[in-house]
C-alpha cells in the first residue's frame, strides 16, 4: 500500500501549547543559513510540523506564504521517512531571497541531517 502524501490537521502543530512544548524541550537542533529546525520526541502516531516565518525576517506576505508553501510541500513528501517527532521550522533572515529550487534543496539537506541526528539518539 502506498503512503498517503496529504497534510491533514493531525500532522500539524496547532496550538501555542504544542509549539511551547517543542521550544521548552528541544532534543535535536538542525540549522542552515536560512532555516532552523527544532524537534522533540513525542509519543503520538505521526510526525507533526509547525512553521514560523516572522514578519521581522520576511517583510512581504506573499513571500512569507511562498516559504510556508515550500516548507509544507517538502515536509509532506519527506514525512514518512521521519520518526514520530514534533518539528518546528523557523525561517531566518534572507530566506525570501532564495528561489524555489534553492529553498527545496536546502530543506532536503536539512531533513536528511535531522534524520541522522534523531537516529543517533
């Protein structure tokens, strides 16, 4: 059977409490020039994603939305190879200057790096 590549509500961090749980108990931290990924182990049935693209770092809303769409798409395709963890992705300053292909390749690199670090624990 093929894995489902949708992005349902059960795959998202929805409440402020979900985000603060990750921020207070970060177990794995992975970063690049444009993104920071924080994760923590959780005992639910699937990996969940939270995205933070601050207006301070990306001024224009179409650019913020583009970055969020790229993040969701990248996560949606990679989710099944990740362990059951809660993930928060923070965009850094300058991420809006990346084109879609560069952004996607940087995210693929970070997902692989995250997989390795989680497996080491």
